[in-house]
């Protein structure tokens, strides 16, 4: 009697392949999903219109940063770089503190955090931030470095609440500080803006075009009511 070779169905072949190579398929599938997600993320990623550095005691969570970006897009509708979305790149440096508020006897405000100081100095010398919302200690450092633009060279009219040195303003005195996201930033921080690349002695990589976006937003933010 002749032996007959049983014909295997396509489904049976798939079952055999799964049994023999199950883990390879799972790992390969997971890798494909990761790669695909990365590609989609790159496709959907938008270059920032604005470049902001925050240095303060409160942690700016991703949720708060999203709220800030939403407020920027809703209230200041200029899409500077023409990619269809108005977004800010926010570098948030959180200064460590112990306890929740200054009235607590155990409160400690560690302004001179070594890691934060290092990141701050790196950003000033080689980073891309233009608009600074910073703790007074770090504001004094910016003044000492000579990197700030006089408000009179940026704003059409310098507000009465501007600091006497002419370079910064208390953040809480600006009406736009009440917008969603921005309201999470402490009022006693100081907002200021860097001088343009053509005037800056420190080497850094942003263009005058990018700087002009930030100047225009800074003016609108201060004038917002």
C-alpha cells in the first residue's frame, strides 16, 4: 500500500510556524511596534516656535507643560515657523525644596543645587533658550553674565512694575501669568529675555530668525490683558 503524504492546510502550516518560532515572532513584533511608533512620532513632531527656560521651586510636570503650550496656541495664535502648530520648547529645572511651603519650620530652599547649576550654565553657554522665567538667585546670575536684553530695547513701553535694573519683571505682575499652565508658576519668579545672537559674547546656536519669534511672543505676553 502506497504511503500517502498528507496535505497540510495553510492554517496548519501557520500553527507549526507559531509553535516553532513563537518567541521570535513576539520579539520581532514588539520591535516593529517600537520602530513604527518612533517613525510616527518623528513625522508628527513639530519644531518649536518658542524656547523657554524655567528655573523655580515647583516641578513643571508634562501635564503643566501641555497646558502652557495649549494656552500659547489659543491666546497667541502666531505660527512663526509655518509648520501649522505654535509650540514652545520648555526646559524646566526644578530647584529642590523640603516641605511644602515656606511657613513650614522644616522648609529648606536649595537654590544652589549642583546639578541644576550645571544644567543652567550649560544652557546659558550652549543651549537654545531665549525667554527665561527664573528664581531671583538665577536671575542675578544672568545679570552677572551680561546675557540679558534691556526691556527698553524689546518692549514698546516698559511696564511700571519692571525691576529697577531694567532687565526683568516679576512674573506674577504680568496678567498672562494667570493663563492655564502659566498659573502654576510662582509669582515671585522673574521673567526676562536674552539679548540677540548678534550681541552675545557667549557662543550659542540659535538664529536671529528664531530669536525674532521669541521677541515677538515676549512682547505679546507682556502686553496681554
